[in-house]
C-alpha cells in the first residue's frame, strides 16, 4: 500500500503523520534518523518542514519565493543559515559566518538542519525520498488565499477544514486527535496541547505527498528537490 509521510518539529520531538488512501496515523519520533528507520523503507515520500539543501552564501531563492508566495504570511518563512553557519561551533561563530547575521529562530533551526544533513549523508536513498516543504505554502496552495495565523481559533479551524476538504475522511483521525488533545490536559503521543498545530502542519505535508504522487510544484519552479535548495508544494 502506498504511504506518504509529513514531518514537523514540535519542540522536543518530531511529529509524524503517515497517510494512505484509506487513513492517517499520528506519532512522534525523537530524531529524523528514527523517522527514517521507521518509515523510510515503505514511504513513497517524506516531506519535512526543515531546510534540506543549503548553499554556501547568500539567501536561498526558494526562501525568497516562499515569502513572496505567502504575502501577508511571509514572515512564517525564516531565512536559512548558510552551510558554514550550520557547522559553526557556537552562536558567535555562526553569526560571523552567516551571510545576513542570524536571528534566534534561524539559530534554533541549526540542530534540525544538522539532523537532515546527517541523514542524507548516511543514506543515499534518502535523497530520493526526503524533500523539503513548508506547511503554510501548502495550506495556501490548497486554500487559494491567506489563512489566519494557526495560533488563532479561526486559523486552527480553517486548517482542519482544509485537511478534510482536500484529504477526505481519511484525515478525520488527525482532526479527532487534535480535538481530543485540546480538551485533555494529559499528553497524547507526547504532543503538548500547545503544539497540536504542529500536527496539522505535519498532516498538510502528508496530504501534499499523497495527492501529488511525486508531481510537485517547486519553489523555484525549475528546481530538482533531490539536490537543489527548493520547497515542494501541491500542484493544484
């Protein structure tokens, strides 16, 4: 059975949504290496919300185009540190090596970027399976317009509706889980209630992988996601 995976970092673990034609499941993994060992041998694609391919200097064109694509939501795309900054020993060195300085959020991305690069370096087949995507770009591609912030009630509900409208009943388990988690003070699958929006982010990546079946749109549009800095999103 074809299976498609979306992965998003949720402050302590990776949220993983696996989608087939019939259903979806939600889980967590402590590292991308664990994600690969669990899903890599059966997933058609694994879309991750983390920069996959870096460049040595300057801003990545895919980040610039994603910001433009999102318009009012462009601030949800963070400038990716260059390759020299990612290998720096400490923050001061990273700032010195990065083309445009380094904000706190971009600095926080570095351990996650190191994870995905280590994965691609260790498993050559991962380059044909693991692609970079961005939840906000995918949601807008499906919705056709800007959505409110995912931290607002309206934005949260709009993203749930988008998943059901475009993914059908197979995404109902995702909706059930996030609704249950919001109403329950206990952890569920090690996902804190404040991070359930990350479940929706992982879900839209899984939906994008399932519905695109390898035929993605890319930013920039001539990029090869197996080797170029690029962001894949739905061809709607």
